[in-house]
């Protein structure tokens, strides 16, 4: 596998890109790859001050980085970000709706409060982000929503799954409505990616994923970032409304890999 820390994406030079949830995991990888590729990154997250991980990256790219505190579920904070963009007279060339939270509550144990909290961050936050920043976008701009393999399958975490299925609908609606303005909208569906979010998952979940995954390894945040940055670039100028899994073939296989291996083992034992 290529050195993921050396990947750069052409045709991003000078683009102004907002990345939500940029302090760690996939968001940090996206911000880092964008900076390496010459983009100007407006990174957002919950902390009042620039998180240390982002500072370490940004120090190598002076003049190309801004940090803004943003709770994506807070409409007022989005309005503040929009006001700053207007004051700075910026054109926004890209928006990555990356911020999200996991919540592994199952059907039957989910409270309305927790359900709405997950939707507020994972789905409504993306809606408000698009509505806030689209006035600052011009033809050629690109929005990338970060979905999940759980948005393509029946996952046990009910609120998280519903939020990601809803994000698919938002993506297709936005692609349809904003296409006339020359703004592209796509969604990327990461599978099992080694991030702080997944660190809290039970070990049995990793084992099950590997049994079902044709490539038989977890993904890295940079592998998601590479696809996101491609979709933000001019190289993807005629791609809109696309859903791209970055999951090692997990959703494509639909468990058939596991079944195939059981059959192969059974046939070998019968010989």
C-alpha cells in the first residue's frame, strides 16, 4: 500500500474548504490532505481553541489554515461562521460535512432525547451547514457529506443508522437542487475505519467486520480523505449525486464473503 502520508490531490490549489469535525480521525486526515494539496482549510470543531492535533498540521502551512469553534447542531454558531465568511469576503469552494457521533443504542432502548441528539449532529447539522454556506459558493464548488456503511445496510445502532440513511436523502436532494448553480454534492460511505470513534467499539465488532470484509483489514482515515479530496477537486467536475463506499468491499459483498468461505471450507473438508 502506498504511503498514505504522501498522498496529494491535484486541482485543489487555492480552494477554500470548510471541514467540520476536523480535530481528529477522518476530519483531521481530510484537513491534513487538503493542506498538503494546497487548499485553504477552515477547520471546525467543538473546542474553543485550536486543537493540538490541528496545530501540529497547520504550522507547516502558514496562511492556509483557520480554525473556528463550531457545534454543528447549533444554528447560531453556523450563523456566526457564515458572518465571518461574509466579513472576510471569502468564496467557499468546498464543504465537508464530516462531524458526527456514534450512538450504539438499539431499538427498544433508544430515548427520544438521544435519538434527536444524534440526528441533530449527524443529519440536521449537515443541512444547516449547506444552507449557511451555499450563498458563498459559486459554480464549480463541491459539497461532500460523510455517510457510513450503516447508511447502506441495516445496522444495529438505530439512531446512527437512521441519521446516515437520512444523509443520503439530503445528498440527493441537494445535488438535484444545487446542480443548476454548478454546485456538486456527493456522499462517501466509510466502512470500518481505524479512528478514535471506533476505538470504543467492542473487539467482537472488529472480528465480525474482518470476517465479512473481502479485503480483510480495517481502513485508514487517509483512505477516506483521498476520496473526499478527489470529490472536492476539479478532477471530479462531472460527478454529482454519487454514493461512494470506502469499505474494502464490505457493503458490496453483503456478507457473501463469509458464506463463500464457509462453503469453501466445507468442500475442502468433504474431499
